[in-house]
C-alpha cells in the first residue's frame, strides 16, 4: 500500500510505502502542459488528479484524470462545465488554487 504526496504548483508527485518506509519519485503528473495548478486524491480505489488549465488570470478549464500508479499514465475522466467553472472563480477574482476532497466515489472540489 502506498501514500502519495504532491506539490500542487509544480505537479511533482512522490509515493511513500509505510511498510518499507521508502520513498519513490518524483513523477511529473501534468497530463496537459497548460495545467498550472493540480491536486490528487483517491476516489474509491482510483488515484484522481484535478488540474486547472490556463493561467490564474485567465483560467481555461478544470479537468479530472485517473492516474494509473503502476505506469503514471493518465486517462481523462472529464472537464467541468463552463457555468460551474465560473461559479468556482467567483466575480472579479482569480482561481489560484483548488482543493480536492474525496469520499468513496465522490469528488469534492
């Protein structure tokens, strides 16, 4: 069993095995080069990555991917609708970060 630690701005991911107390990585988890901020979490047994694309002053979208831990490959799950993205940004504000909380098969952003 592994734990994962991610630096949100750079997208660098590390894994840690509590059994062997060994670290692995870093792994670059940026499936899209325009992602400027990302975070990870587990939904069920799946390692999930949420990433904001564009720039903090001009956010393009927020996408969600499944990460395959064995290969660190990605499978895009979906993209947030524009109306919801606008609600996340709020009026006259920049979207500079996101948080990801998961419970079973639910993802909260």
